[in-house]
């Protein structure tokens, strides 16, 4: 009798009978996807029926000089050279501005101007080579060191007159409403108003600079040159600098364009013109001083522009003539032939007064 070993076992047993085997149930549907985390705009509605406001101002946008000021900066700096120097030969200097900010203060028309920059300094110096014994000359090469010396300053600027920086302030307001009980506000309902004005930032322009300095070898960095008396080398230069800067503060602003003979409101206020220039009744003038005076004198008189009245004097409205004309009160009647054709002299003015009195008595 044959025996099976312990390593034998039934792996799988299936009976193929399609008539009796049931189909497995369908898998359940997958769960709906979760909404993604985060915020988004669900719907955007734009109303294009709002009118546009267009303005065509007669202005031009140009840089306006707000102030010119002189700044003085004092600097104390140490510059270390690459090799020991025997003598400074030449120094070239240049100044550049990195930042210029105009900050208002609590006082009216008072600002603080913060300026920072650097001095570019190129130093050419002579070096000393090995000196043999009993030598009476020093040989070496010419080297250079270029250093950037930073500086910063703060000064107060007070603006006066028309030169003033334009700063429009932005606003942010919130309006709340009462609820139905009138005991508290509606948390879910608010009215917001946000107004932003973009301003032109003031900037600086470097016009000129002046540097006065005192250079000397720093103590502890100089050594005697061997074999030659009264000769020393140094490795560190100490500089005490007084820097004067001429700076302009500017801002881009819109200024009006003044036209020639516009006859608008500003022109009328400026020239005190109360008459119409289009009718041609007054003189055709260019608003000069002399012509303006004449125009006032003409406009102060009431002339009858009738062709039948020949009694009005044809005068140029000078000072003397205007005084004489005011003193003479004539009745410009066509029937009265007593009015004299006069030049308003002294004698003629006396006669004119007598005739005026006679006429008055006859009428009364």
C-alpha cells in the first residue's frame, strides 16, 4: 500500500458546472470625489452699462523742482592698502547716490530727507622694494586701491509757497447696519469703501559735490625703512572727509498750459476784464499794462453811439481829459445849440457851467 507524504496537499478544487454556479454580485459604485480644498470665484458678473468719465485737461506732466539744498556729511574712515606704501601719488574721487526718500513729519510742511550713497575713491601709491645696505635710493612700483566709502545723512526740509509735494491720501471706510431688533449690527451685511490714489514719488538729483579731506598714516601701521633714514612705509590710511552735496528734490506734477488770449475765468481774474472782447467795443489789446489802463478808462464812460449826436468829444481818455469830461454834464439834446464845441479848457469849462445853470433855470 502506497502512502502519501506529508508534503502533499490540495491547492484548489473547482467544479465546472455553469448551470448551477451563481455569478458574483457587482462591485459597489465608487464614492463621489471630495471637493478640493481652497477658495475660488464661483461666478463673476460684470455690468458694462456704467458710463465712463473722460477728462481732457490742458496740462502737461513735467518734473517740478521742489527744493534745492546743500547737505554736509562728515566721514571718518580707515583704508587698508594691499602692500606697504611709501607715498600717495594721486587720488580720484566720485560720488553716487543710492537712495533718497522724503518722509513727512507731524508738523505741517516739514519733511525729513534721508540720503544714502557712497564715495568711490581710487588711490595710487608708490611702494618700496628691497633696500640694499649703504643705499641712498628707493625703488618700487605704482599700485592702486579702489575703495567704496558709504555715507548716509538725514536733514529737515521745510517747503514754502507753491513748491510743495503733492500727496493724495488713500481712504478705507466701513459702514455697518442695525438689525431688526435695533439692538446690534448685522454681522453678515456691511458696506465697504476703498479709495486708493497713486502718487508720484519725489526723487533727488545730484547737481554738484565738494570734498575736503585730511589723509594721514594711521598710528601703529607705519614702519621705518631699513638702511635709509627719515623714510617710512604705512599700510593703513586714515581719512577725515567733509562732503558737501548740492541736491535737487523733484516730483513729476501736472501744471496747466497757459494759452494766449484764452479769456477764461483765470484770465478775467488776472486782468480784471469785465467786458466782452468778442464784440469789438473795447480796444483789441494783448492785455498789456498800458493798454489795460486805457481799456478801463474807456469802459468807465458811457458813450452814446448814435450818429446824430455830434456833441460827444472825440478824446483819447487820458487822465486830464477824463477829469474834464466828468466835470462837464451836458444835455445831449439835438434842439439845444448852446453847447459849445470846446476842448475842455479852463475858460471854456467856466462858460459851460454858466450855460448849464441857465438851462436848468429855464426848465424849472
